[in-house]
C-alpha cells in the first residue's frame, strides 16, 4: 500500500495523496478525518512510513467495527480493504460472492415475518414503516442512524427484504453490546447485493443524496446525528 502512494520511495506520504488513497476504504469523511488526525501526530500534513502504517491499521479497525483510537492499534484485525484494482488485497468477485451470508436461515425467516407484517409495497418498506421497529429497540439514535445507513445498501431510501434482514441483524448485534461497524462487513452484504470485482462493505463516499437531495437519507426525523455525518 505504501508503494502505491509513495512511488518515488521518498519515505513520506503527502496529505493529498493519502486522502485519495484512504477514500478507497469506503469509510466516511468523518472517520477518515479522525484517522488522519491520529496518524499525523504533529499536524504537518505529511505522514512518514510509521504514521502511514498507523493510518492503515486504524482503517482496518474502523472497517471491523472497532473504535478509531490509538488504543485499538494493538487489537488483532484483518488487513484493511480498498476498492482499487491494483490493491494487493482486493477481494475478487468470486471470493466475495462465495462468502456465506452472516444472516442465518432461521433468523432470516423471523426477519421476513416482521418485514411482511409491516405491509411492504412492491417488496419495499419506506423509512416511515421501518422507523417504529428501529425505535422499539431503544438503541441510541446515532446507532440507529448508522444501522439505516448500512442496511440501505442501494441508497434508495427504502429497504427490501434482504436489506431489512441486515438492519435487524445489526440491531440485535447492538442489543448484545456488539459495536455497529462503520462500513458493512463483506459477510453481511446480502448475496443479492454483491457485485463482482468490488469490495463488499465499501460504501460510496458520496451518497446518492448529492444527486437527488436527501432522497437517500432515512425519513427518521429524530436522527439528529445525520446532519454532521452528511457534512
């Protein structure tokens, strides 16, 4: 990864090069900003080799639902994933589509029953119909906001049957005190949503709301945390 951003072997990575590269992780600008601040310890806008490795490690932590903090650096995590064809760790289409889905069959049947009870229209549930179910979990609204972001995989402001199962899975994980990840892990992407030659879990950095104002954001009016996240 270092050779990709430091092709001249100068032993340092400029902020502009690092930003372009780190965006391929699929993490939000907010998270990447935090990662940069932690890695660029003296605020000089350049990372040396060691600092760049710290940034990569923090990307891996964020992609696996761990806290973006220096205390996470010693935790065991798989290497970070980037949506770049020249990336040594790109998951090929076959590998990602062969991954078993994290949602078990018996759980999926329960989630489907809840989905059908909410009267989907054309196989889709609007945010208004999903909102009471999410709020019923009594989870903090910022967590619920992230659950919605991760489960609305095609960014259409609605959840289909598989996306709803992802939302329910994440809610139950959060209720078991497991951290909700910053980006959707490969194993959680429904097989119906997996695209060949892309890293599952790499969410688009610019949501479709940029094209059609706020259509993709959940109509969950109480999600106060939404505004800073989109900015």
